[in-house]
């Protein structure tokens, strides 16, 4: 390769003079007026545009197109650019060059109301919507540095809860307008539709490959997709090229670091030792003395061991993250194309093999084969490797005592590394998390392929079209879990090398056929769509386990190298489900003023004994701003009232539940013993849950289109909900389709945007949403039990699903006088420093009858906001997000129920009761070990509310810059801070806990990146 060395000044001057003389010579020969001709058409429909204005830039010279969109114009030698404009379209500049005949295509002007959003099997203008749909564009998605594009939706869509997953490559938990099914069965997520294909997860998608993402929130919008869409739909369109677009090459990338934030402060050596002394436990006090003998005494405080290990600091690390994307797109009048590639890498903040790496390839092609036929397709291939974290390390780091170091040279029996062992101090468990982290390797190789091909026939131009499309999704997961041998002592070791291999293959095929009729007659516009969809999906899974294989080299980590194969761990499983659906939609628009909408879908499936389900929806809209009494005012440019109602099924529940059981019965008749069997049928046939939703709202543009307001009120009922029902006379429970669950709330989104001058523009947005989740029918049962025996959750009528249930702490007994004055304290042998519980039923005693609802893990209020400012070449944006009303069970604190010899968080250590007036919230060190204070109560259930600065981004764009005597491509450099600040009071790493139980939650890191976008 030749080195690019700058020319000497004389050589550069000589070259410039040659170019100048050649240019002047060409100008002298060709410097004369000439006639040019051209045609102006609509870019999307290719229809001619009569009356379009064609001007020579910088002059008053121009013309207009005729009825066929044609024009002719005489231009001078130095007139190189035309400005073409037409009402309702974006103006464009066209370089004349050496061509005498030009083909110019204009793009319709994109006001927010004229924008087209994707809906099921079609599209519609925003102003014509009667449903609740929110669309997020690509430029918003790419602001969030994440493996999963769903993370970018946090705080941007009213009514959408996004619970962040902290691990590399982890997917967030997504809930649209609450939870309609009984939780805990992987039945909460919405349906993801990527270019027509159905997915349960889109972790394979590169955010920069997405053109738009639309969240269909109400039933009338989602029902066209049938029984997979009861929890809402997220529609995703990947990027395409454009017709008559010159080839564009673009690069986007960023690199940066993830840093753990809000690290839980644990009790240090001094606090821990003090609590051990206060506990009254001779064993705990002995353990501290043992640490002093083994590691020495602190020079600062001789009553404390000379070890002060911050275990979270030891297991955490800053972790890199990087992303690189290269895209090529373009097209001519017959075809358009888009090709992209992406590389993403994310290391984990847990100090072990914990990372995610992905390589994506994408192609998309559309061809106008004839005037009546368009064909095309797209292909996405994703190849990823994910090393899963051993989440038990978080739990071990929480309980590891600070009076023990990471390494212990005195522990000479340990191999291969001299890790410390809490058992050497007398504790019952080893506690050190590093053996778990260093000798466990969980690797997943994930391959996914999405293929989509279609043919669209224009049977009657602009009126009747038929589209057939075939979608195929293939996924494979090759998982290898290796546990390497290590030894610390006889009870803290892993003696055998074990390997578990699991192969999973998933297939999903969908064949859609859709006929669409679009007709306008005077002020009446009709769109009628009818179609069918066939789906065939299934999976196969094979798993096996081996022991004692060579561990020195990874090349030998295979089952066939194992000395022992476990037949008990051999697992072979599979499933196939298929179905046929028919659907139709009718929409009517009168004079852009009155809107009607209706769909009907019939779903057939082999999953349930009930083979067919029928699900209708209706919607209506009234554009009040088109009425005469509102037209022409300066305050309300657009105001639309809308209402919708719909039903749809939910097949995210299992096909059936229960079993036939037999029991032997022995009795005596006439002195003779007889034996027999009794058969009990606990089998329950399940069917689709039925979601029924009513939505009322309005959309408006106010104050000369500067302010937009979107409001919705909804009630969503899930009928025939599968709930656990107690089996009379037998105990236990079985799922039956007999429950009713309701979610209701309001959603409000506002946005103000303004262009101050040609340099300064800004926008400010905010959204809020409320949610009330409640059980409406439990089939006559008083409640449904959940959680565990020690940490109860219950579902009552009128209360949220799986609400935390226990006692309410009224305070802490401060002195003996309070003990003596309270019969409850005297009856239970309580002392100062013990909890005082509320006597809810006022019967003079504290027992299980005094338990109440302590809150739910569902937030009842969520909010988000954003600000963006552009000044010249600089741009700045920030977004915030928060939620209120949710509770978190601090399950880690509850571990004291089973083992009292672990560490505790610093908040508890600092604010424990240790004398009158020191605390009315936490018990004493001795009280922590007492059963009375370990009852499920709001001591364990904490507030999960938080406020977060979600994203900060500062960028600078270079345009029309010269570089080495050439044109430098448009480029933007930017800095991003993702989640730099989160404010909350919960005693954990993060208040985002998907199911409300915090025992081993992976922390959510702040991410700081610098990035570059370049367009050629």
C-alpha cells in the first residue's frame, strides 16, 4: 500500500494551476446558454405533479410543470442548480450537471399529522388514527448505547414500563398497560413484529438498523394480530433504501465504559464487629476473635480484625462497551436497496467470564418488476456469543463478612487458588464469591435468521392491491455450562468437573395473504382489507450432562471426554403448534372529519380444545378542528376525539393443567378387608384468555402547531383468566379459566417544539401515566396465595395481583416502660429494640390475622421527559424517567431467618436500634436474630420509587467542510451519558426489579460513550 504523503508546496501550486486552466478552457468552449427539460413526479407513487415550480437558484428565472409534470427551461453557463417546489411537498435542489433531461422526484412534506405510521398489515396517517399508538423514530433509538433496542423506549412511551436488565446482552422486561394475566409464567411480554415476523424477543436486532418502532397499546390497534397480541404489540420496521436515491454510505459507532452506580454500602469491619458484640451471640463474638487471631488486630481499633474487605468493590469492575455499524443504501426508479453490518461488544461489570458479543448482517431489496408487480425481501442474520453471569455471586458478595480477605495465604489446603474461607473463622458457609465466579463458565452461542419475501400486485392502480408474504425465523442456542473443580475445605468445594450441553432449535413460519381496496369518492374514502395468515412454529431441545473430563484445555470440554454420563440429566423435548387465521379491516373517512374503523379476526389453533376464537374491534374519531366553528383560529390547529373498543384472545398460557390421580382405599365390610382405588380428576381444560379494552382519548395540535397533546383513558379487562383454584377435599390447586383481571389508567403526552431562527430550535416533551391493577373475580375464593411461606404474597379482590402481604411495623420499643405498658410485649417476651406491630383488628394480640396488604411491585405512576436544543452545528438532548408506587421485597435482609452469620448493609448497621431514641425503624442487633422481628412485614418491603436522568447527549455536526482540497463528508461527533444519575431510597443496587423480589439482581450500570456518525 502506498503511503499518502502531502505534496510539496510548489507541486500543490502547479497542480492547482493546471486544474484552473483546464476548467477555464472547458468554460470557454461550453460557456453558453442551453435548453434543459425534465419531469417532476411524486417519489412514492411516481405520479406526475402539474403546477410544480422550477426556479434557477439565486434568480427569478423559472417555469411551472404542465399537466403531465413536464417542463422546459433555458439556463446559463454558470447556472448549475434548480430549486423545485410544490404545495404539500418538500422543496429540493437539483444539480443540473451535463444532463439536458432531468427526472425529479419530490417527497411529501412530513408534518407530524401527515406522517404515516405502520399498523397491522398496512399503514395509516397519524391524523386518521382512532387507536392509541406511539411511534419512536430511529434517531431516538440510537441515543441509547445498548444491545437491545427496547431499552431505548424507557421513559418515551406513556403507559409502557421498561425494567432494565443489568447483565451484558440481557433483555429488559416490557409491560404495556400493566399485566393482564396471572404473573410468573412468562406471559407478560408484548408481541414483537419485525417486518411481518412474530418474535418473543428482539435481542438480535441492531438499533441502528431500525427505521421506526411503534407501540400499539389498545386492543383495537393490536387485535388485527390475534391471540399473540393481548399484551400489546411493538411493530418494528427495518431500514430501506429509497427510489431514485444516489448511493449513500454511512458509518455509526461508539465506544465507552460501563460503571456500576448506587453501589450498596455494606457494614465495614468495625460496624460488623460491633453488631456481633451487641447480638449477645457467643458464637458470633467468637468468630470475630478468631479473625483477630488469624489476621491480626487493627492498629486503629484493636477490638476489630485487621481486615476490612469491601466485597462489592472486589467483585465489580469498569467494563467496556463498543458498537460499529456500516450501512449502504440507495436506488433508482426500478429498485431500492439497503445493506448493513454491525458489530457489538459489551463486557460485564461482574469480574468473571461475563460478556456479550454479536455480529449482524442485513440486506433489504425492493424491485418494481413491472407497473403492476413489486417484489422484494429482507434477510437478517445474527451471530452472538453470550457468557452468562453467575448471579449467585451477588448474593454471596452481599453476605460475605468484611473481616475476611479475598485471599488467605494461611489456607494452604486450598487449590488451585488460596481463596479465603469463612468456615476457617467458624462460620457455617464459605461465603467467598470468587470460586463461584472463577470456576463457572456459562457460554451460549446464539444464531438467528429472519427471512422475509413478498410479492405485491397492483391489480387496479391506486385502488386494489394484493400482497403475499412469507416470513421465516430460525434460532439456535448452543449452551455449554462448565463447572471446574476447586477445593477449599471438605464442605466448601467442587470436587468434580461437570459439563452440561443443551441444544435448542426454534422455527417459526408465517404465510400472509392480504387484499386491500382503497377508494375515494368525493369526500368519502374507504379502505377495506381482508387477509389470511398461516403459522407453523415449534422447537426441539436436547440436553445431557457429563462429569470428570480433562480440564487443562478448553479443547477437551466435551461430553465424549467425560468419564461419567448422567442418564438422569438426559433431556429430549419438542413442541409444534400451528394455526390458521382470517382477518379483515374496514376504515371510513368522510371529509377528513369523521372516522370509523373496525376489524374482525378469527383465530384457529391446535393448542386448545376450543379450536376457534373470534375477536372484533371498533373505533371512531371526530376531527373537531375541521368543523366550521373551529377553522381558521390561531389556537387550535388540530383536535380529534377518538374512542375504541376491542376484544382479542391471549394464548400465552399453557394448553392444559392438572392430572388424573388415583389413591388406594382400604375398608372392612362384614369382617372382610376390601381394597380399591379412588380416581380424582383435577384436569382443567384451558382456553384463550379474553382481553376486552375500552379506550377514549384525544389528539391535538395547538398554538400554531407548536404544542401537541395526546390523552388516553383505558379500561382493560382480562376475562377467562387462568388462575389457581383450590381443589376441594384434596388440597393443592389447578389452573382454571375463571378469573377476571382489570388494568385501568390514564396517559398524557405533551410536546412543545419551536424554531426560533435559522440557528436555534428546541423541543420539550413530557409524558405521564397511571395504572391500577386489580383482581375483579377469583371464582369465589377469598384470595390466591403466592410467594413463600416466609414471604407471603396474596391476591385479593380489588387489590393488585401478587401483592406483598404481612404485618405493619408501628415502631420499635424504646425502653422497659413501653414494654411493661403493652400486654402484647409482655405476652411475647419482648425487650427494647424489638418491633412494635400494628394491631389491625384491635383484638389485643398480634398474630396472622393482623396481616395486611403492604403494596405491589407494579408502579401506579410513571413519567418521562425530554429536552433537545439545536444551535448551529451543536445539539444537546436530555431525557428523564421515573416511577412511583411500586414496592420491593428486600429478600437479602430476610436471609437472617435461616442464617444469622452473614454481613448486613451499612444503612441497617448505622441506623439499628442501639439505645433509646436511636431508631424507630430498625431493630437491635440482638433483635435481628429473634423470630418475632423476622415475620414478613413492611420492614422487608421497601419503596421502589425512583427518579433518573436517563440520557444526556452533546453533539457537533460538520457540514460542507473542506479537507485536503476536497469535500469532507457530513460527520457528527457526540458524547453520551446513559443513566448517569438515579435517585432512590431503596437499600439495593437498583429499584428496577422485574418481579419485586430482590435477592440476586444484577446491578444497572451507568454508561459513558463517545461516538461518531459519518455519511458519504
